[in-house]
C-alpha cells in the first residue's frame, strides 16, 4: 500500500491495516507529516504521530521535483492500494488523484478521504475534526438542554470513525478485486461518516417523518450520576434493570412501575430524584458494587490515569509498553481485533522521516547510483542522522 494520507483520519485507517500485516509505505514530503511535531514527544517525533503511524515504513519523496516522477510511477506500478487525503485540487496538482493513478493500472485501488465531499460549496475548504463536529450536528447533540451551549467531543471521534470506515472499505475493495480482477475508486468524506454515525440513535426520532408515536431519543440517556466522591454511569432500559435498581438502593418498590410509566425509554422524574438522592449518599465504589450485584449496567467514571490501571484493562492486555527508538518509553493500545487463527502481525514503532527510503527504492529495483542521484536532486530525502 502506498499511503499519501496525513494528519489523523487516513493514517489511523492505514495503521489498522499495517497492524494486521499490510506493507504500508508512508509517503511524506521533505518536511514530513505535520503531526510529527504536534504535541508531546521528542524533537524528532511526537507521541501523536507515533500513535498513528506504527507498523509502517517511511519514504520521503518531494513530488515537486521532476526526478520524483519516476519513483512515483514505480511505486504505483507495484502497489495494490494507493491512499490519499488531499483536497481534490491539491491531489490533482500532485498527480495522485484517482484519474491519474489508475490510468493504465486497471487492478489498482485508489482510496481517498476528503472533509466535505469531492464537489459542492465546501469541497475545497480546509477541514479538521472540530469543523465536522460543528456542521454535522455532533456538537449540538452534546447540549444538556435547550438553554445549554453546544459542546465539542474532546477527541477526534470523527477522524477515527473515518479511519475505521476507510480501513473496512479498502478491505471490501480488495475482496471485490479478488472476485472481478478489477481495481476500484473509493471516495470517503468525513461529513458523511459523521452524519451516518448520528443516525441509529441520535436521529432515531428524526427518521420516521410522520411517526404515530414520538419518544425521546436514546441519546438523552447519556448522562452521569453524582456520588458522594465522584460519578457513575448507570443505564436503566428495561424492567429487570428497574427492579435491580430498586433492590440495590432500597427504594420504595411502589414509587413507580418502570414499564408502565416510562414506556421502556427513561425513568419518570420522581424515580430519578429518589435514585439520585440515594446514590449521592454513597461512594462511587459502593454504588458500583450494589448495582452490579443486581445486574444493573453501571461503571465508575475514571480519570484517564485511573483507566490505565483499571483491573479490567490490565486483564484484557489492552495496553502495551515498549521503547521507541526516537521517543523512548511509550504506551499504546494493542490492535483491537484478536485473531485466534493466526499469530499477530509484527508491530513496528513509527518510523523516522525517510527511514526506509533506500530500502523501498531498492525493492523497486532502483540501483544504488540512481538512488544517490535522487537524493542529490532532492527528490528523495534520507534521515539526517
């Protein structure tokens, strides 16, 4: 896979495939992906970049230098998949748009990510996750009530959602190529991904345009409950949960019947007040123990530091620690899928800029003298140290 994506959405998707064994060659400009210098880390690499580019190889290629075109063509001729995340006009200028790279390459898969779409009034606008959260309605959804301000989700939810869609779509295209022996062109935009993610639950009461019965959206159940030393998340969506809550908190069983009054969607006000009053008098640990004993879905609200040490996270082996050659000690999540039928693919630390330039060119059949000439011309960049 020849990967021209930058920032988060594309690199997250291609890292998923790299972690699963794909040979992903990350193509970077002489200055490198902007995330190499974004946030904590070392002078030569941020942890942010390392968290998105594990298991890849880096070839630094200056597409503005004419000599780079021969290298680009060799890469494209050898690839199964080409990915890029530039705005449509920029991709065309660089010669990595779908029309350019698939010409005379009928089996090649071209997969691209854009922010708003390939055409339309916003197509050429710069975009980040924050912007899509605003225009998609995601920020508005975070209001507590009509008087509250909209809020951002404080991580790149849409970038990462787009990355998952990107990886899955590429796999689907490869399966189709196995069947038809033909390549494909995939176009994914972040706005579509964000809106589709809203639909099952947040838009459940905006899907049926003329419903006979309108109930509150499930999204309204995403609220926290205060304890005397923190918060818990608890969910009551069926009679068994309500019965468990009554028993766990020693509530008056006659205060309200969940199914009759709440119609299976939310508790009535007096029930909520009684439950919250009981919970506020207990510690977070006490609440979780009591509710869990009666099979009420619940969990403590942990800080990010507490999450890392939680027994379930430790038991799952979710996180791994190792020494990165540039950053030093680093902690990252393991790849999410666990394949019982095959050994895990080798996970390699994110590469330095141009670390693999010579190796990749040799694999493409470029001789040492020609590589030296490409480096001298500025078409190919090698590590400085």
